[in-house]
C-alpha cells in the first residue's frame, strides 16, 4: 500500500497524536500537505525558530507562539479542528507541563478534532502519551526507485558536465544493492557523488559509497567497518572452509531463496579465525562490519540491549554485508553480577538471527565455545560450526615463508626445513611473532636475518599448546566429534 494511503488511514482512524521519525522532513511535510488538502483540513507547522505558520495557504509565521507552552496552549484553545505538525519537538517532551498539554489535546480529540504530528529524527515518547500516540514510518526507496535515482543522477551529471556517464551494468546493480536502507535524498546524493567522481560507476565507486553510507548511518560507535578485507588466497590452509564458502558464494550474492546465513568459527587462539572473517567478506565482495561486544554494555538498565538492537538494525541497513562478532562468548556469557544482561543480549541476537530478512552473513568467532549457550549452537542458528585447528607441517612451512616474504627475506629451503622441526604446536600468530623476534635478534646483532636467528627464536618460545596443554587438548578433543574441521 502507498504511504499516502497508510497515513490517511491513521488520520481517518481519529489518531490524536502521530509520531514520524525521519531525516526527510521536507518529504514528510509534503506528504502531510497532500493529505490535508485531501481531507479538507487546515494544516499548521511549528518550529522553535519561527513559531506557528499555516502551510496550506500563504501566511505569516506567528513568532509570538515560538515557545512550546505557548503553541500548545494555542492549539488547546482553538475550537476548529486542524492538523498541527510540531517539528523537532523531542527536546521538550521531558517537561511535565508540555506532556500534560499534549495529553489534554489528545483527550479532547473526539470533541475538538485536532491531530498533532510530532516530526523529528528521533522521538522517545513519555509513558503518559504512549497509549495515545501512533507511529508512522516513511517508506524507503525500493530497488526500482533507487535505480531510477541513479539514472536521474547520471542525467544531472550530463547536464552539468556535458558528458555521458559510463554506467557499468554490474557496478550499477551493486550500487543499487548498497544504497538500500537510505532515504531518497541520501541515495540520490551518494549516487551523484559516485558518478561525478570519475564520470562513471565502477567497482571502486561502490566501495566508496559503502564507506559513505556507513558514516551516514553510524551514530553510536558500537559497530565499525573493517576496510582491510582479504581474499581467500590470503588464508593459509582452511581448505574445507574455503570450499564451503565458494559453494555458497553465488547463492549469497544472488540472494537466492536458501541463502547462507552464517558460520561460527572456534578453535585454538591465534589460528586465523579473525583473518578468515576478513576473507569471507572479501570472497563475497561486500562490506565487513565488526560488532564490539564490550562497547554494548551500559550501566543503565535496558540500554545495553537497545545498543545491540541498533547495531543489528544498522547491519541490516548496510546489507549486503558480513557481520563479524569477535569473541562472541565474552559478550553473551552470563554471570551472577550482570543482572541477566547476558541472557537478554542472547535473546535479542537469537530473535534477529531467526527473523532477519536482510542479506547479512554472520561470522562469529569464539575461543572458548563452552561458555556459549546451547540454543546458540543448535543447527539452524548457524549454517555450520567450523573448528580451526593448529596448522599442519605443510601449513606451518607456508606460513613461515609468507611472513618472511612480507619482510623481504628469503631463507634456503634446506635451512627453513630445519627450522620447521622446531615449530610443532605453533599457531599462525606464534609463527609470525617468531619471525618478528628473529628479525629483532638479527638487527640487534647487526646481521642479516638468517635461519640461525629464526631457530634460536623458535627454540626459546613456548607455544600456547604447551603452556596451556590441558585446555588446548580438551578443546581439540571436544571439537573432533562436534565441529567440521576448517
């Protein structure tokens, strides 16, 4: 149903107080103006800078009604029914006098007929008005409307520059997908900026639009965008995980009916779970969003869960995307002193996982999977549970070569093979640090990095699999029959 008809039904249902949360004030006013003409009702707008002004006919602003209590008193005292749009009234909703005025106006609706519309980017209604108010949301543009906005932006570019814009079909389709969740004006502005940048829409433009979109939508810092995504070729080993992703890549990109939902990666610390999350976003060619569970927590009751809901809504708005929750067990584990916050966060996350329609692929990583609730691990929450084990000998050799190459160093194969015997039980992160330590050791001695420096560093390092041998072995034993080896 068209949004005009939706709003008209609210007015015809004799709703005394209508709340519209939007950044598109002009579009909302235009819609209400059309409705007022259709219903033959006078329309007024109030702002704290100009006061009260009639919108449906030319009139001067009533500056003497610029104070909130003055305009509310004016509305209450007017006996002929009208529509009153109060713009950015949200800071004044904490004043008891204003609340009472609005409540009395709403209670007199059946006899007087006033409809008050609160129009703002954010509205938190006090309990006294909750049962008297009705929320209305402006529709966001559909894919077809976004595509039309892109074409209009291309026409505008041609008018201003005298040149035709080069619109790559694949990049245009990606741009349309990535402009979802924005308002008409925001989508049009970003589309024009993408074209005006280089006279075309390319894959690079899509990436820039993603970053600009995230900055537009992000407000609280709970969710961050990770820009250094990787490809699957950057990940050493993990062949089962790579094959699994490649089999589902097309289904996710094309948003087929049975689109993949997400994976849980667990394993020994330092084995590349975070790198795998970055590689998944790179393989799918979509933005990577990282949810910081620690930043969710707030001392006020209910605010922590609200922060999570807002972060998940932002992830939905950024679709298609990959949402990465690192060390998920630290945010969802319940303790005696958290007053049930962990359980409520889990409930919020499970509800989103079950009901989400947006093209968001969830990647959760966990070092201690035993702390996670069983309901999060059951089949259907995640498509698969992968266990990232310690690298095997061929993988350890590839990792050493990779980290040496990144530091513009090469060792003879025989010398490197000799060092390999000292790497049993090392994780990928520990191998990298061994190379870093060997580099420092060589520089301090004024020598070029050699196999002897690496061998000394490896022999003097105790990997986590030795320091925490019991817990690591217990985790590997648990995962052997419960998870798929990555």
